[in-house]
C-alpha cells in the first residue's frame, strides 16, 4: 500500500515502511511516500532523497521510487526514460531496475519481517477538506442514502411484485455518484466547474433512484388487499369525483424523495401504505401530507379540519395537524401521527376526516401564556418537552439552555457556559483554503430576531428561532416527538457571506457546551467508530455522528450523541462539541457556499459512554425515514401489514439487500462494528420465504464460497466476525 499519511496522529514522523494493523487484527504492508511529494524526477537526487533514508531506517538494501509528472497522475516524460537508460550504465552507482509496485512489495514482505507495526488511523491530512464545498458533501450523503433505499425497494418489487429489476439505471446512478469520489471532488478541493458538473451527476442519479423506488413501492401498494377498508370511512359522503386524484405530484420530491402524489378516489378516505426500509421494527411519529377531496375544502380553514388515522387491526387516533398549504392548484394538510412498522415491511393506514377526542398530549410547549389573545407573557421561559426529555432555550441567544434526560434528571448542558443557536467566525487568510484550516479569530453568536412557538402536541412540538448572521438569515427550528429521546434541529437559510482579504473566510458552526470538565469523543467511521484524543479544537472527520461523554459536577456520566444529515467536520475544545456547518473557502473555488442551505441534526442525551452499534442504529433511523405511498381500494395478494426481512441479534447491521449482479439470486450483506463475534438471525417474512430455497456464504464479489447451514422456514443464523462482514447469496 503506497501511503501519504497525515500529520495529526502518532507516531510522528511515520516510518518509511511499516505494517498497519486494523481493529480486527489483519495487517497491511505500507510504504510511506509522504516525503517524496507529487512529482518523481529521475536523477542523482534519488539516492539522498529516497534510497539513503529508506536503507538507513529499515536496513533493507533497496527502495521504491515512483516517477512521473502530474497532479496525482501522469506517466514518465521522455527525459525520465532517457535518464534512466543512461544511469543504468553508470559504473559506480546503485543499480536501477524498472519494476512494478507488486515486485517491490513482494520483496519488502519477504525481507522486512522486522518492520514496525502501527495501530490506529493514519490519514488526517488537509483537514479543510472535511468541510469545503458543502454542496458536494451533501449530495454524496444524500445519494448514498437514496441508492441503498432504491436498491432495497426495487429488490422487493422484483421479488414480490414481479417487476423488472432496474439494474441498468441503478448501476448508472452508482457510477455517477462514485465519480465524485475522485480525490479532488468529494474533498471539495476542485474548481467551480467540477462542482457544478458533480452536482449535475447527482441530480441524474437522484432522478433514477426516485423513479426506481417510486415504481417499486407503488407496485407493492397496488397488490395489497385493501378491499376490507371499503365503506369503513366515517367521513362525509362524496358523490363527485375526487379532485385530489393526482394532486401532489412532485411535492416533496427534491433530492430523490418520493412524491406526495395522491391516489384517493371518490371518497374522503385516504389509504396510505407506510414502508419501513430498515430490517428492525419501528415505533415513531410520522409526518405526511393529505390532499383536498371531492367534497371540497373551499371556504374552510384547512387547519380546522379534524382527521382520524386507523392502523391495521387497531383503534383510530386523532392526527395532529401541523401545517397546511397549497401546491399547483391543490390544497393540503400536513399531519403527524404515531406508526408501528414491521421490520423491512409496511403497514396500511387509513386516514379519514371526522371529529374525535384528541390523543393525550405527549409533547408540550413550556412557555407561559395569557388569556388575552393579542397579548403575550413578558420574558417567558421558552422550551418544549416530551415524555423523555425537556428542552429549554436561552431567549437571548436562541441556544440550548437546558437539555434534561427525564430518566436520570441530569441536564447535559453546562450551566456555566453560554450556548448560542449558531456561531460564526472568520478564518485567517491563507493559501490552499479548501485544504488547510487557518486559525479563527474567535466566534460570535448569531443575532436573534424572533422566537416563535410552533406546534404544541400531542405528537410533535416545535420552537422556531429566526437569526441574523452578518448579511445572512437563518431559521433554526427545535422539535421534539412523542416517545423519542432526541431533540431535532432543522436549520434553513440563505448564506451570503464570502471570503475577502480583509475579513478572511467566514464560517458557521453549531457548538454545544456540555456539563463536564473534559470530554471523551467517539466518531463514526465507515463500518465502525473510533475514539480520538485530539481535544484542542482540531477538525476531525465523522461519517454521520459524534458522541461525547464526561463526568458532571455530581460525579455522574453525561454527554450526547450528535447526528447530522450532511456534515463531517467535528472538533472538541474543552467541554464543547462543535460541528462545522459552513466554511467559505476561496481557493480554488472563490464562491463555493453562497446560496441556500438546509441542515438537519439530532441531539440525544447520554448517561453512559455510547455503544457504537446503538449509535449506528440511531443514525440509520435518522437517515432512512419511513416512506409513504398513497393507494386506493382494491383486492390483492398481500395483507394490510407484512414484514419482508428482519434481523435478530445484537450489534449486526444490514448494509445491502439487492439483486445479485449476476444471476437471479439475492445478496444480503451484514456488518459487525463490535469487537466480538456476533450471531445474527435473518428472518424472511411470509411474502418471501416460500420462494427461497437455500443460502450460501459468499465473498465480496458475490461468488458463493460455502453453504450456510440451517436454512429452514425462511430463517438462517450466521456468525459475523468482529469488525467484519458476511455476504449471503440467497438462491430462489
């Protein structure tokens, strides 16, 4: 492995050659090429610059010299080849042999048995690349989510609904997404044209994933037997055609999400199939839109209409109306209500208009009220709470004043430090700003323009804070949901700031002071997590979440799990956990951040060090919200609720469920992020199990290696090794 290791992690300086050992104990042979730089020029300096330090350090009689010109690419010039030929004939000079990397590493492996072994991560180089050109990062994160969801839905549509699997469009979407993984695109160190081109590829990929997922889920909804719901609606009788048929086409479909298209016909009854893309049961609050029907909402305030929601085989509940609006000639109401969803499956919910007693409120506003409708309570406490957490905000800064875990009574926020809603600062002007972070001359809190109470339960409660950051405006909405131990932060705004020589590079961050003197941070990495000791404000990467814990003044453990949808740059300084939201680099793209931004976060209080697999599961729920598909009354072969695939076992995560690249088999891939082997049972539900005949263990190329023992009645148990993967090839 040719490597240019970073400078932020020990040991420093890095050896010229070493073995790197991963958490699972496996090792990789490494040649450190950091001191060589970009271009390799054939010449006498190769002895002093390459051979001599390598021989001195390792004791081996040879070294590897990579030659050629270009920015991480390009081959030799005629000059290099002519010099090589000439120097091979020098009588008193080390011998030069044209060879391959493989030739060198075979010899290094054979003769370098005494090379040092390094544990831990190697590369935190050019830390500005975690945050520069945030649009590219957001597109990459979104594409990764949507592609996995589309593959899973398309696989179910193919298996259960008899649809054609869209292998071609999905392959193209993967290729378009992975194109941006080139080393100067995804890091945000490319020119403006590359950024716009990459975003165009992202839009094409999302069109393909949205089409694949929509086709699959509407097809599944069309074969669910909903005929038993006919005539069950208590709503007003409708005699005219439902003008909501087709309403909402395109609504909510930005970034590859499903359209809120309405299928209901000739009734105030709406039938919604709610699909869970994860292989675990979910109990949560769903938000969705319903559209005007045949009896009409003309002259009616939509927010005054009462709605009932009936789950399969259960009693109805009154939905919470949380908003209303219109979209291309049709009016809609946004509802929130609880759903219970089977693992990687669906449940059909019936939504009708009609009065009923409201549900007991499980989310409330904390602010004081007065009876006079045009007045308000002066200097009221502002906050929201549910059955598990209580959030209070600082009305001067808009930041979190208190966040209390009701199970322990502990407040995770420091009582001695001020939390701002958002903070901004200016990074000192320096070269290569997309790659290198310069010191920031202090941070200031965004100015609060207004604080507005939003919804007030029973299932969701919100507070909206309007903010001013220099010439930019942002809205931060805090939200709590019934039965959920996280507070959600939704940030939207228009960033008008940009780098100047005088001010430097403007940046925006979220910063939370925790009620602990010091913090022990853990960050998600691909397929696991890592503990880092960098606590002086250095920017470090995380895939989706960071978790910090420490000891509070009462001697108990305290901390939080911070999940986000599109950011990677985190830092810890003292008792503060920071997340960079926007960083306006200027080289090579002079204006990468000007424009609209939408960012979503969640914060969960911790009373013990985070369990990695639990944090990964929470991030999966955050990433993969339930999908809603409108359908009608019809007969079908599927019941009103069903599970397709379920995982049973602590600590194992499903990373892929798809049609095999070759053949008609299924591929299911499992990952274990823990330090010990884990048993996992895969349970295929009734709609699938009768068509499955056997299961093989396969390699990463999906080729069968050996039979998986004990596959009976649609169930198989496998052992997933510590920090490892298992790929199952399931035969039909």
